[in-house]
C-alpha cells in the first residue's frame, strides 16, 4: 500500500516541525509548507532520516495565489492528500485593544483565519475527488480558542473563529468521508513561547508577570499523529494538549 500523504503548514519550526516528524514516523509522506525555505529543507532532512519522503514547498498562507500553488504541487507530486494540518499562524504585539493598528489586525486575520479557510477549501476539493475518497483536516486552535491573554484581541478572535471553522467543516464534509478536528495547544516549548520563561515571564490578567510552565512540542506531534491514525468513521473533534502547570484551569 502506498504511503499516505500529509500536508503541514507552518512546518519549518515549532509545533509544525514536531507534527511533521511525528507523522513521518507514523509512515506518512510529507508536504512541508512555510514562508522560509531553509527551515523547511532542514525538517525535510530530518524526515528523510527516518525513512519517509518530504517535499518542501515555500508558501505564504496569507496569499491565495500561494495557497493555490501549494495544493497544485501536492496534487501533481502525489495525486492525493490524506491529512491536512492547518498550523500556520501569527500573533501581534501586546498592545491595548484600541491601539492595535488596522493593518496588524488584517495580517493576523489573513494568516490565522482566511488562510486556514482557503487551505481547507483546497484540501476538500482533493479529498472528495480522490480514490479512496476522504481524508482528515486537523486545525491548530490554541488555548486562545477558549480564553484570551491580556492584549491579544487579534490572535484570540481568530482562534475563536477557528473553532467555528472546525465545526462547520466537520458538519459539511461528512458526506465526503472527510473528518475535521481541532487540537488546542497550551504552552508548547517553541521559539514563539520562549518569552514565557525569560526575564519576569509574561503578563497575567492581574497585571503581574509570571514565568509559565511549558511542555515539549513532541507531545503535540504525538497527539496529532493519534488523531490522524483514526479510521474515517471516527473523529477527535476537539483535543486540548497543554503544559500541566500552566495557568489556565480555574483561576490560574
């Protein structure tokens, strides 16, 4: 049986890298998407070392033309797509809501929400037409899909919206044997969260700053690989994977 094909956006570093490597270890061939070629090539090398195939496709999910080219490369190179991990995302500087520049808001929405929607559309087109039919779309939702951090209106708003996209995709794509689920990640140890363990830490709702616990990004990779391993008559709609001691449950 030919290897299944998985596409990971934002695959060059952090969570995307961890998920790509976990899927490769599970036997998938990978398409790696991200803005910078060098990190993608590095991850491709790691995947080749575990005996799987990887194709690096530099892409910018905030641009529709780039997304269309990415999925055209998937189709021409492999002819099918079994798993899409919608991971690419960005935040914004922590400023009071009323001071957030409109252009910054637009950039976050274009990457975190519109880009994910467009990738989902293109994945569905491939998955519903291929034989065997179907596939699985997994969205990176984040703890911020449940609760905001101070001064994070753009990121939090898009991640709440991702939850709606996940539910709508799950509902609308049942007829095509396409499953959609969401992994909500809290404090994975990546370059994006280094600030949580530096200096005084990060801002808390009471105005103080605090060093926060983190977990290895490999835990997210293993969680997504499990979600991807299910048969298409089963689905993990939502999974939360978080550092056990991070401030989230209850009052912190």
